[in-house]
């Protein structure tokens, strides 16, 4: 398709008649070089600790965290695939119902997962380990892995000091974790579970459970410290904007004429900036764009379920394992609500490095950027729950406009993460 378009639409000249409005919006989409600093996370006192990041990097690539020894964090967040996995739906152990979002630049986000069910990277990192279709592991299994792995244990002790004594399998079963809790009451089990992991957890006393939880939270905080380093470098678009600002390193020739035309569409007719704004090209919030339920995927109501899970999450920013649970550090949790306007809503992804992270959509239904633009050009069908975002109208893009938008979106690809961070 692209080769046909390339023949049909020759390279366009650069745009020289940007309006003041366009220039203001364009400059708001790019940080001044170098990139913006990662925002602080008061709930994780180790967020920027180099020793924590070293442990987190080892854990991220360690397949030994899964009982089968076949799945690590990097299985679904592969550096060679844009820190995603290139699949429509991630496989994990048993096959998931969601596309794996890239973790690149995820440290800038306030919410994690497509439904925003966690409010920090460290809390997010803990959930896949115990999810039955992702790693199907447990907090005790992961901690025993560290205790008995010389390299991991050494990294832990360089970070936190002596590893806690969990050598007694009678007190600390090899594979134990709590069952899911009620979304309204974190101390209420939703339903009896016969999962051996849950039964083993129920046999533990509260003091030992808390000891495990404290260490498990620190495991997540180490993973966050590493992921805060997974950031994209400046892109051709950033060089172009720096050129508009007449900054050092700027280059007005960094964007082709076609990409500049796509940029004009992005900030103008396409109205993409309604949701994709700021230096990360996302509002970080949740919208129902009107997708039907994909074949073979179970119904999910999006943000409402995410809010309920976040409220009951013991590892959230207000929980006892947070390093700063004061309300003034977690004000975003004050305003959680859902109504008819939030059903079917999923998080707006960043468009940074979008060309490297296909397929697209929370269920991976769009194999390429062209198919995404086709959807927004037509807005077919109706959502199964809630209503489509009212600011969305069919764009009626012609082929030349799609070609130009794709050229612009490709210009958002930044320098790769340093090689030293791409493996263990």
C-alpha cells in the first residue's frame, strides 16, 4: 500500500506558511532538547536508585520468575520489538485478552495498563507475575528465586542489604499468593478459590504474609527503577521543532515535506491533538473510540473495571506498602469516578515511536498505521458499551492525506534505548 502511495504522491516541499496557532501547538508537542526529566514518584523511595535499577534489569529479563522458566517481563516487552511483542494479543502462559503496550516512556504516565488499574510502574510490575495467563507465578516463588539465585541475591543485597530469611517452606511456601479480592473491599475475597497458590497463602500467618508483601513491593520498586530508564531519545520531529525554535541541534530539514503536511493535518483537520498532546503525545487518560468486541476476545468494560481494581489494590499509592501514602502525594486517587461516559474507555497511548509498536489498539486489531487511519477516517460501527467519544467525527481522509500522516507519525521515532539497558 505504501509503495503505491509513494508513486502516486511525490515528495512535497517544506511548509513555510505555518500560522501562529500551528506553531504554538507544534512546539507544545516537543520538549526542549534534551528530553523532559522523568516525573518523581513519591510512592517509591528507590525510583532513581542505581542499585535498584540494576536489580530491576536482572529481574526484567529473568525467565526464572515464571514456574515454567519460559516467560519474563521481556517476553511481552521485547527491546527488539519496540518494547512490546509484535503480537495482536500477548501470549504469556495462557494467552491474554490484550495487546501488550510498550513500556518505552511509560515512566511519564500517571496510570498503567490499558484500563489504568495501577497508579505506578512498581505496582504494575507486580501484577503480570501472578496473573494466571501471563506468568502464572506468585510473590513467594519470585522471592525464593531471588533468595536462591546468587546473581539476583547479590544485586538485592547491594540494593537493600541482607535478604529476608524465607528459607522455611513451611512458613513461606514455594508458590503462594492471595486470591483476587473484592473491588470494593480489599479484605474480602471475591469467591472461594481452589488454586494451590491461593490455598498455600491462606495457610500463612498474617505476619509472614506481610513480610512477603513488603519484599514483593520492593521487587516491584526495583523493576520500576529500571523501567524509568527505558526512554526514547530525540526524534526527527524534535529536531524539526528545535529548528523552529532556533535552538542548538535543531534542523528544519529533519522533516520531509510530506511529514510536514502530515503534521499540519495532525494539529488541524485531523484534530488528533484532542487526545494526543503534550511532549508524550498523549493525555494519559481514557476514551471510548467506539471499537466493537474483537472476535475471540471476552467483553471488558475498560476504565470502570480499572478504577475498581485500583481502589482495592493494596500496592497503590495510598496503600501500606507505598513510601508516601499521604493524600497530598496521591491526589489523583481522590478523583476516581466512573459513569456512563467511562464505559468502554481505554488509555490513550503515546505516539512516540509508534512506527515500532504495531499492532495497535487495546486488542491489537489494527495491524498497521494505515488501518488505524482507515478506522478514524470512517468510524464504522458502534461500541458495545457506553458511547463513542463525542469529539470524534469521521475524518474522511484521502489517500494522500493518509500518506502524509504516516510520514509524520514515522518522524516520531526516537533514538533507541542504550544497548546496555537492552538485556541482563
